[in-house]
C-alpha cells in the first residue's frame, strides 16, 4: 500500500530546482498537522540535499528553529507568570 512512498526517490533534484506552488501548498498543509509536522520537518531537514531542493531543506530547518524559539519563549512566559502570581506582585481580580 505505501510501497511507492517508502521506495528510494527515482529522481534526483538539482541544487537550484524550483518548488512548484502546488508542492508548497502541500508542504504547508503537512506542517499544519500537529505531530506529523515535527516528524516530516525532521525528515526533510536531516535528509541529503540531493533528495530535495535546497529551498525545501532550508524551509524545514528554519521552521524547526522557529519551533524551538517559540517553545522556549512560551516556557519562559509561563514560568514568569507563575512566579509573578506566587510572589503576589501580580494579582488577579476575582469577581
């Protein structure tokens, strides 16, 4: 069933091959799916550049870096909020 997806790629990409709009839409659609996006981005970022166009590999690497930055920022924000709530500096008004 998944044989054609698991086989080695039949075509090699040149370094500066362009990615079509249809393929970019597919890539963006895949990156919107929560757990699949991380798995696919890791696969695209860590594969040999000969198997994917350079722009595709760079996009995957940039998205992974942005995910790490956002996750770190959210973690710092939550920790700061909890610290402010526990220290009494920030008071939540209850109705």
